[in-house]
């Protein structure tokens, strides 16, 4: 009997350990990629016409482009720029979701109706179209793209947080706090926010890949970052003109790096959900 009970516990411990190892490895990979790009000098991807159009080799892992620039260095630098925009946009967007979701469930009534109306309004327009509109209206660049991503990526997390708080507000200790005269702001600060913190962290991590993909898509279409920045979307846009000439590496490797980063973020969110979400932790 003891062995039968010990076996599932051991399996759960090993599974939890695997999730923890993957989360640490994913964080190290993402942070390493980020800091490598941030600290990389411009000379690493400088123009060198004597090395142009070279296929991938040990000297140039991702090959070189039509101006002789090293594509590995450009891809890492571009990915770090996308990560910077993704980190900032996802953080501010998640803060909006936390604030609106908590206020909506705590106060209810017209506040709840107004927040739900905002959610439906934002989700009723395709993300990429709304980001394009905001980016063009603000003149593009880092500011325009960042604000566009911030404005469009909070609704889903808002619904999750609102649902969690709606379940919590009927708990006896919440009702007791209200009877003792505590305001909804005090209850939200002391009880609601700590309760939804695991869901908030998971939602924040899962916002990163969406923000990165949409920034790359807007830059690819020419309405995002300026052309002199080595962003992933700009690199992919430039490569389209040279695919017919057989220079496949200009699009393959930057696109593959973007795909890897997005998948790592997605799996990291799953691992964190299993590690810090109480419900999944008990399962």
C-alpha cells in the first residue's frame, strides 16, 4: 500500500522538477539572448561588401546579406529589440488588465458593464488591424508600436482576473471585511490582488509572445520600427526581395529564431502555471 501511494507522489515530484528545470533553462536562454543583443556593438553587424551574399558557414552561422552584414549578429540584435518592446508592452498591458479586472469584479454594476464594454470593443477589432491604426496615428516607431501593443493585449487577461475576483468576492472572509467597514479598495489590495497574482504572472508571461509576434508583423508590413533598426520584422521584410535569388538563409534563420523564442515563452507559461497555480499544483 505504501508503495502504491509513494509512486504517484514520486512521479508528481519528478514532473514538478522537470517543469522547474525547464523554466530555469528557458529564463536563462531568453535573458542570455536579451543581454547579448543589448550589449552587442554595431561593428558586429556592420556593412562589409567584401563578405556579401555568403551562405551559412562556421564563420557566419546565419550567412550574410546583400550588404555583407552578419545575419547571426543582426538576428540576435533584432530579437533583443523585439524582446525589449515585448517586455515593456506586455508589462503595461498586464497592469491595465489587473486594474480593470479587479475594479470590474469588486465594484460591479456600471463599472463592470463599462469594463466589459471596453473588452468587447477591443476584442471586436482584429489585433493586427488595431495595432496598425494606432501605430500609424502615432507616427510609427518604437513608441507607436509599443502603445499599439499595450492598448490591444489586455482584454483576455482582464476577463481571467475578473472571473477569479468574482468567485472570491462571495467568500465569508471578504464579506466579513466589508461588514467591518473596509472599502473595496482596501479589500482589493489586501485580498484580491494577492489571490490573482499567480494568474497575473502566468498571463504576463503568455502576453510576451503575442507582443513580440505583433511587433514583428507590424514592422514586416512597414508600419512599425524604422528601417535603420535591425528588428526581426524588418529583416524578414528585406529578405523577401532576395528569396527568388536563392538566398533562403536571409528569411529562414531569423524566422526560425523568432519561432523558437515564441515557443519557449509559450512553454514557459505552461511550466509556470504548473508550478505556481495552486489548482494545477494540487493536480
